[in-house]
C-alpha cells in the first residue's frame, strides 16, 4: 500500500504538470484540484497517501479536493 501511495502522489503531480502546461486549460498550478475515486484496496491507498506525510508530497495532498471510496475495508 505504501508503494502505491507514493505512486499516487507522483501521479497527481504529473497530472497537474500536464494540465497546467496547456494554456488552453487556463489552470494555474495553485488552482489545480483533483477528485480521487477508489474501489476496495485503492481506497486504502488513497487514505494512506492522504494521512501519512511520509508517503508523498505535501503539494500533491493539497491538490486533492474530494475523495470517494466504495467497498473499501477501512476497518
């Protein structure tokens, strides 16, 4: 889960870079936001990424606006 949480952090930052690089999108890096939708163990990955500062960049966590998980074994 920790490995994939780090990968999620990198993915969010890479997505921000690509979206903000296109001037037609009109999105500045500071305004970029994502919604995470995860199923099952993906929800645990999202939660680990968001709750553990050691598993990703703070700027990637700050870009997450909403999180939705379903069928995730949170407890």
